C-alpha cells in the first residue's frame, strides 16, 4: 500500500496575518470575514508594522502607537486578531520575549476581552514565568467563564509539582479515609452525571468498602489504586487521574511487569519480550500470570480505568499502552513474575527489568506522523485524510481550518470519488473543529448538540456548498475520545459514511470541561468533568461507543509486521464498490 500512496502535503500552516484568522472567542462563530465595508477597506496594521526590518520590538510597538495617533482610521486597530496572530507568529518563531511584548500591547488595547489575557498567559508560560501565566489565565477566565483552555492551564500549572517517590510511603488511616470522603464528595458535586452509570447507593458503598481495606500498613501506591476504582465508577472518560501518569511515574523499575504485551480479541500476546528475549518469544500467548488466569487480571484492571460508559475498547487500548505498569498494580506488586505460555507445559519465570522507556505515544510506521495530512491512493481516484486530533483551540483553529479548506478544494478539483478519513487515536478537542469538518460532509443542515452546558450549537448549521459528494469512509478505534465521539455520532446518525475498525472509545454523550483537583492529605491529582454535552444522535446507546459497520481487528502477526489491517480492509472495500 505504501508504494501506492503519494503524499501531497502533511499540514498547511496558516501564518495568521490575515484578518480571517479566528481568535479563541471568534472561532465559536462562523463569521470569518468582516461584513462592514468600511472596516474591510482598512489596511492591516500588523502587515504594516511587521514589514519594518532591522528594528527592535520596542520600535515596532512605537510605530504602532504613532500610526494609531496620526492616522487611526486608515488601519484596522479595532481587530484584536491582528495583534493576537502576530504574537503567535513570534511565539512560533521562538521569539518569546517579543511575543510577550505584543501580547502585552494586545491586553492594553483590548482590556475587556478574554482572549488577549489567555494568549499572554501562554507566552508567559513559554517563558517559564508560571506566576504571571496563572495571573493572566485567571483574568481570561474571569472575563470568559467558558474558557476551558484557561482553566485547564491554571490547574496544570498549580498542580504541576508531584512527588513521584512516595510509592512505599504510608499515611495515617484517618488521612486515607478523609481523602476518600473528599474524593466522593467532589466527584458527585462537580460531575452533573455522577450517578448516570452507577446508583448513589452503590457509589457510596464502594467507598465504604475501600475504607474497610485500609490498615496502618496501607501504602500510597495501594491507596492510589483504590482511588482509581472509585473514580472509574463514574464511567466518564473526562473524570480520571490522567493517563496513568501518576502511577507509572513512581513504580520502581524492578516491580514492573518485564515484558510488553498486547490484548487482542481478549487474548494476551507478547509484543516485545524486552529483557526476556531468551525466555519468551514475541507473539506468544500468555494465559496466566503468577497462577492467575489473565481474564481475572483483565477484569480487575478494567475496574480502574475511566472510560465513557465502560467502553471496553478504550480500556483494552489502555492496557496495551501501559502493560508494564498497570499489571503490577492489579497483582498487588509481586516481587517476581511467572507466566504460563500457551503450548508450553511449564510456567516460565521472567527476569526483572533493569531499565525501561515507555514509548506508548509513538505511532506505528504506517500512520501519518502529522496530526493533519492528506494522501492520494488508488491511482488518485481516492484520498485518505488523517485527522489525528481536533485539539485546535482559539488561535490554533486557523491551522485546522486552513488544512480542511485547502484539502476539500483539492478533492473537488481532482474529482476524488472515495475519501477515507482516519480518526484513529483522535482524543478530541473543541467542538468547533468537529462542526467545521462536518460542514464539508453533511448533505443537509444539521444541529450539532441537543443539550450543551452553555446553550451552544443548538441551531441548524448549513453545509458548505463545495461539500464532498463522493463515497465516504471512516477508520475508527477505541482511542477516539471526547469530541471524536460527538462528531462520529453525527456521522453515524446522518448516515454519511461507512465505518471500519473497532468500537469507538466515546459516543454522543460527554461530560467535559474538566476541573482539576487535589486530595488534601495524599496530594493525589484528579480531574472531574462538569459540563454536559449531548449531540442530536440521541437514539444511539450511551453505554457503548460508536459502532463500526465492519469490525476489523489487527492480529498479533499484523501488529508485529507493522501491517495496517484496518486501512487495507478499507481499500479492498473501496475496490469492491
């Protein structure tokens, strides 16, 4: 397949000097041009001041003030996107101090707007000034309480310090129990759908059970495992302790499970023997660990993974990413590991790891490494578009928009008949990106949300005139979360495409807008979602992910040989049509 693919471009980068670029707040509308004829005739102030060569940022700013004082009607001083985009251009060029100066000018020019403070906060954070970063993010959030990006950064910065050496540390019974009560209280107070997938009685009974397990010898590592199960009971992917980062950072190397494994069709296979290459071979199927059937271990792990409505494909992929660290937690941190290999008469004791680097974020070779890319296949009669993320917030949105606009213009010019959109591994982002892409795919007006916290996107949205009219296919997997679930639920509901792969890791129902919190005694960091968003695809089940039309799973052989089973099946399907 690789020989057939001709890569035209990976990503179109918008320079963001044009007034059509969208700021964090303006990206929430579809107003991309200024309808005021007088404003449209004004010159771009940034294009004017940024063309001055061999001068300092202070001189450029002085020139800005001089032009505004002497000829205020000639330039578009009233468009805050101008300075905002110029600041990000400087930031992208590594000129952080200059970017800060421009964002400070932006704040001075638009003191009552939220986005300038958000941009200045980002620049200060890039410069290492966390105090000023938080201060400006807080100002942005005060002006716009819906600015989830600012809130998230505030909590990330405030709770960045984490003691990863506490694995064996023991707190008092009272401290542990008080933290469990606090955890339960905050989960149910903040998350508006805390009891959607579990009853109130069962939720609080689970906390009492964990309290009964606490003794004077309970370690921090055991307690954080208890907390992960309590949080997972909410069955909300946005309510979690993160991507197992706290747990895996502190587990001692000699306690890690010393081989990497993959869970495929409910069977556990060795994907990389690591230090145990002479003992076990890749592709071997493990049926038990330390005398415990793997099915039992898997069920124990699943209870601790926060997923939307208990979607198992997300949990499976979670194990595949963190097998060396999550298996020890499920087994109570054994000092040695003995595995039973299918086809072998005797169990095998594994050697302990001496060093290890988790590469779970690396993409397979056959996938496009850029977050956005377009490739042409099948003698240029078909195309494959990769949308690896919808996370294009605020001033980043123009990059997504430019890529999508350019891509669909080319697809129309080339008269592409078949389009495959790959959203595997897409963890989501703001709904703006999902709505914008959907406008190129929908054949009639659609309403995105049936219920949203801030009454957003409840009105009909018009498709673009140059929308794609050919055969549409989507490749999906259990790693697709958040906005990807919203987006794909509407693709499914509107019957826009053929879906290939595995059950998506999310669906039309999502509680987002995370509030990052910290337990007062043990310092465990967790996030609780607090805003409800539901698309108009309400007929779909809330406890399952978006289901494919063709369920295709990569075998262990295909995984080891780096074969994209899902895409190859999709291409064969296109040829049959």
